C-alpha cells in the first residue's frame, strides 16, 4: 500500500473528528486490535464509535474492507498510514 492509497482510503471514510495521536507501538497494537475486532471477533462498531477516527477504529474499518490479513501485512498497512499521518 502506498501513501496515495492511504490518502484515498481516509478521504472515503465517514467521521467527524480525527483524534488519532502520533503513531507509536501502542497505537500499532490498537490498530491491530481494531482489525481483529472486524476480522476475528466479528464485532460491529456503532455509528457513534465511528464518529471519531482513532487508530483502533481505523484498523477496524480497514479490516472490514480488506478482511483477514497476515500480521506482517497489517503492520505494513499501519506503517503506511503512520507515514501519511506526518
């Protein structure tokens, strides 16, 4: 995934506020947890939860879109969005 794709995906998402903090390993874990909420645990996030863009629900949104991925792929996708964050 490249920066252009990250930018396009973010622009297609519906949210009111981007409240993500600078990316770090804690947020990488949150991103992965959100992805697994979508793909492993089949959780459904409420509209209210998705009003704010967080690393956790960014992972959830992308997990819903792209499905189950190997952890290395999830980390690469996080790294792309982390680079785009700056």
